[in-house]
C-alpha cells in the first residue's frame, strides 16, 4: 500500500483536495482523524545574510628594511657603434636604374650569288632568293653594267653555283647573328678566291656590302679594302637601281674611276 503522505501528494498534484469514501469499506481499518487533516505547507527556506568581510587588521606588519646594495666593479664594456641608417643606400638603389633585359637580335636574311666576269668576281644580291634566270630584269641590268665596264656580259657561276643563303638553319641554338653571317660570307669568298684570284671584287647590293665588305649604304660607289680578299667596289642593289634610275649617273662616274683595276689602259 502507498503510504498516506505520498498518496496525498499524488492527489494534490491531480488537484484533488481530499478524498473520502462514500461508505465504509468492508474489512477496512478505521480511519484516523489526524490523517484527514491537510498537510502543513512547507516553510520557505531562510536565507542567511551575507557575512560582512572581515575588517582589515589595524596593525600591519612592518616591511623589513632594505639591505644595503654592494657595488661590484664590472669590466668596462665598449658601447656599440650607432647603426648607419639605410636611407642613403635605399636612395642610391632607387636612383640606380634596373638592368634592362637585352632582346635577342633576329638573324639577317639574304641570298647572294658569286659570279665571275673576266678578271672580276661579282658577289650579287639575289632579289628573289633564287639564282638568276636569263630573262630576269635584274640579270639583264647586270649584263648592261658588265658591258659598260668592258667585261664579258655572260658571267659564269663559281664553284657549284649554289647561292649563299642566310640563315643556315631555320631553328636551333646556333649563333646566326650579323657577326656569324659576316664570318661565313667572308670565309666562303676567301675559299673561292684563293684558288682563282681576281683584280677587283664587285659587291652588288647592301647585304653583299655589309657582310663581305663590312660597309653600309654610305659605302655605295666607293672602293673598299677587305683583309684577306683584296680590293672591292661597293654598288647599289640591282632592284634599287631599277627603282631609282637617278643612281645610275653616280654609278657610272664611280665606274670610270675604278675601271683602271681591271683595265689599266683606261
């Protein structure tokens, strides 16, 4: 059986104030009057007041007297030198320009043909990059120049007759700059003229003047002396003479001065 206090607590939770049987149950024990009384309400808990902090002691312990410090002699230490400010160096770095990156110079492109006319060798720029044909306008102009100079107007090819092309290779790490092109052209000429020397070497066209005679456009119609190759004469290119006919007059005047090399009687 549930004890009476717990039973009443259950009834109170179910909001049942009291419970009494309507009739006396058979064989039930007689009811006790004290159990029918309502339970006393629990008293609220008493909160104890906070205990006041203990008053500080009026008497304080006296601090011990400081001990006298004894000075110990120390070795003299040299003071570090003040650091030099890096501002001037930074200023100099700012004023110094950054090194510029040099771009590789593309290799020159040209085609030259080595011919022979009488006692003269002709290094001619090929306008089309291929050997001359009998009806090419540039070749017909070359024949006119040879006739005016008193030389055979049917020049012969030297060696195997293949043109001198530059660059030699279309790709790769081989140096094919202007200096390498000059060494190659002069080497080919030296090999060909060693077996068959000439009285004068005609350099026709800017590539021939630049890479065989180490000259430029200002060298046209002038005589040059090339180490290992002998005397040479610089002429404008055949296509340049066709595009600018007024250059032929200056060319003819220069030819009269140079003709003594292959025609001493004039």
